C-alpha cells in the first residue's frame, strides 16, 4: 500500500517541481526585462509586477490568454509551450513515470493553475473549465511523452496492444508516422529559414519602428529576446506564406505572395518583419511549387528507397509481376495515403495553434486562415506524392509489357516449322543419307554382287573376262 502511494506521489512531485522551476525561471526573466525598460524610460520600477505577470504568462503558455485594457493577447508562445512540455517529460522520466502518477500529477497541475488564475495581473479570457482543460492537456502531453520513452511502459504497451497487431500493419503504421513527422519537421525548418531571412531583409524596418517608439538599445535587445518565444509561430506563418496560404493581422493587413502592406498597423517593432509581395513571377512560381517538391521527395523515399519498399531495385531487376512486388506496391500506397493524412492533420493543428488575437476589434484574429492554408499545402503534397506513384506504376507497366513482348517473340520463333529447300537441306552430310547410302563403293556391292554371293562363278565368264 505504501509503495503504491509512493508511485502516485511521484506524479504530484513532478507537477509541483515543474511549476516551481518554470515559474522561477520565467519570473526572473520578466523581472529583468521590466527592470531594463524602467531604467531606460526613467519611470518607476516595474519589477514588482513581475509575479502577477508571470502568472499570466504561465497561463498564456498553455493557451489561455488575458485581457489588459484594449489589448487581448491570446497568441500562444509555442517555444515556451514546447519548453514546458520538455521540462515535464524530463522530470517524469527522472522519477519513473506511471499511469497513477500521470492521473495525480494532472489533477495537481490543474489545481495549481486554477490558483494562478487568482494571482494574475490581467483577467484571463477563458472560464475556469477552459483553463482546466487546456492546462491539463499540456501536462498530460508532457507526461505521456515520458511514458512513451519509459522502457517499462513500452513493454507493457507492446504486450497488451502492439503485439496483437499484424507485423505488416505495424510496419505500415510505423513508416507512416515516421514520414509524417519528417515532413512536418521539414516544413517547420523551411519556415524558420524564411523567418530568419525576413529578419535579415527587413531589419531596417524593425530598427525604424524601435526608434519611433523611443525604445532604448537595451530595451530593444531584451524585447527582441523575449519575442523569440513566438518564433515557432512566425515559422508556421512563414511556411503558410511560402505555399500561397498567407496570413493576416486582423482586418488591417493580409500578407501573401501577391500582396502585403504594413501602413495601417500599430507601431509594434516586430510588425516590420512581415514581407513585401514577391514581384518576380519565376520566383513566385518556384515558391508555390514547394509543397509539390516536398511531396515528390516524400513519395520517392517511400516507394523507391531501401528504407521504404525498394521498388527501384525491383524495377531495375524487372521483377514487377511477382507476389512480393505487388504486395510492396500496395503497402507503399497505404503508407503514402496515411503519411499524407497525418501530415495534413499536423499542419492544420499547427496553423490553428499558431494564431490568436492582439485586440478586440481590428486585431481580433491574427495568424493563418487554417482551412485555406491547409487546403493549399495538402493539395501540393498530394500532387507530388501522386506523381511519383503514377510514374512508378507506369514504369512497372512498361517493363511488364516489354517482358511479355520479348517472351512472345521468343515463343513464336521457337514454334516456327523448318524451311523446306531440299531433302538434304539443313542436315549434316552423314545424317542426310541412309546407312546403306553412306557406305563407300568398296564397302558396298551392286545388287548383282549381292545376289551372286553364295554361288560359284562360271568358268566361261571368267575366261571371257581374261580374254577381253
């Protein structure tokens, strides 16, 4: 009983320690930022507001925004969210995660966050029930990641669930999950590179906006560091922009490859990062083809690579009609479909989580139009994967047709009758004659000689021959 209680107590310990570590680190950073800003502006110290603001930021990290005057901030800083989940996972792994610890830890985490609601500097926009759901989901995801990394839990899950699944289905599910994660990671990396390029290309606009707001150098530096918490959000917006979906800042501006302007926006420095439209038609076409290229590479890896289903080797050997080849082609088709479905769902979730609001009216909706952006990206990915699939199918059909044609010509040549040009044509000299005909004149005699054998030769005939 005591041992079981200790197992459950580990979840409570994980929740308390995670909140303590995350809260202290976040509070120290916010206090430093507020101190630098107050020193450069010459106003009263703002460090005393760091604790209530920390409570707001902790809730915002888990998806629950707040309202302060005319500002309503609900854009989740995804970098902090990822860091919080990683912290929960690492602490849970340190104290051996269990299902009982997960339940008690989730309940404790929800309770702590409901207490933080009473300490916030600005009221949250969500109800207590919504706060409990969002914060509980955040802790649950982090703890489940720890369970999946635990050897004991993996063995139990394998015995109860995974071992009951057919190995072929296991391979299809595993390859689909791996490829979808790889595609999502590639999309995020492309978005990060694009965001960095925006920072280099439009740095003068950002500096100009910092100057317009009369923000000092150190305040600009610490504010820029704090803004990195929303870097994954910007990367997701950048990928949507590259694929043609774009993003918008409420009713004030829409940024796509064809349009983009920031004249009517508030003087927030980081609005200067957002790009101008692409005027080069060739470059714009190349950027729009990016999902198609990702789909082509993904389909080729699934169908042709050695870690996929090695259809390239089978095509090279001409092995296109065997049972193994047909099975590999069908399974690879299933992997392509599942990869596309999982990637589309992941992109839709990322687009939805990256947005929010910066105000109550004109900036009420900031971010990506989830449906339009998902449809644009998913269409390109599907076209690329389908193109590779069709090419492999056509290549297999051509190889099979050539094989059948060659086999038909060989069979027809074998079945042709010999050409008749004479009794001895096409035969060896010795084979074209009968045994008697093949004898030499010395070895064979005339019919008369054959008939005269066995009777005596006449004397007259002998004498006449001598006389003649």
